[in-house]
């Protein structure tokens, strides 16, 4: 049996679809039996990526956002893709507190949150070609540690 599972979704870049998108990812990853904390981390990261496509990618227009989720063994991969304006300098955009929209009271912490809450973050973008954000997270690592090394397992304070 193939233990890979995939789903794809396309939706319009309307602000009400941000909560729709994170709820869909949460429902998809439920099959890995994540903890409430893992679920909250994933929802926050998805929410940040989708919000970026809505407000930075498609400025003053409604475009299509694609979401591609894969589960392979105990790892979730989420890709959020837009065909919006793209990012000139990805490294600079990923710096904490960097924002091109301070007037909208953006915190400039979106990419930092994605990095903190997921295990891995890749951003592929250039001006005019849109943006692809790829995030990965392994689910159930604490449980695995408990199961395989019960005598050495310690919860960090
Ligand atoms: N999908 C996107 N399309 C175009 N620009 C983006 C996209 N995502 C992020 N950016 C750029 O990267 C910057 C940093 O993003 P982020 O860390 O989420 O901070 P914030 O959204 O608060 O500005 C944004 O201000 C924007 O210039
Ligand atoms: Mg943001």
C-alpha cells in the first residue's frame, strides 16, 4: 500500500478564504492525529502564507490561490501558490520585522512565524512570477520519542 496521500484546492484571494484554507488543512492532517498544539502551529503558518498571497500577492485584484498538501508517513507538506506580483528579494522579505506594508500595521513577522511553527520553510519567488511557499512539519514526534525511548524521555521545562 502507498502511504502517501495528497489533496489540492484552489480558491479566490478573498479575506474570508483565509480561515477556510486553514480549516481545510487542519481537517486533512487530522488523519495523523496531531496534538492541539501541532494543529495550532499548522493553522497559524497556513494562515500567514494565505494572508500574504491575499494582501501582498494580489494587490487590488482577486486572483487564484492554489494549495497542495501531501502526507507522507508522519510528515505534512503544505504548498501555497499565487500568481501575484512576486518578491524581488526573498532573503530580505524573510527577515524578522521586514514589511512593505507598514501602513496596514503589518508586523513583518509572517515568515518568522512560518519558520518557527513548521520544521522547514522554502520560499520560491521573483518579481512578476508569483510566489510559492513550501512548509513541512513532522507530526507526533513527542509520541514517537515516548514510545521508542520511554526510560530516557524527559519533558523539557
Ligand atoms: N505572496 C506574496 N507575494 C508578494 N509579496 C509577498 C508575499 N508574501 C510575502 N511578501 C513580501 O514579504 C514581506 C514580509 O512578509 P511577512 O513576513 O509575512 O510580513 P508582513 O505580511 O507583516 O508584511 C511582505 O511585506 C511582502 O513585501
Ligand atoms: Mg504576512
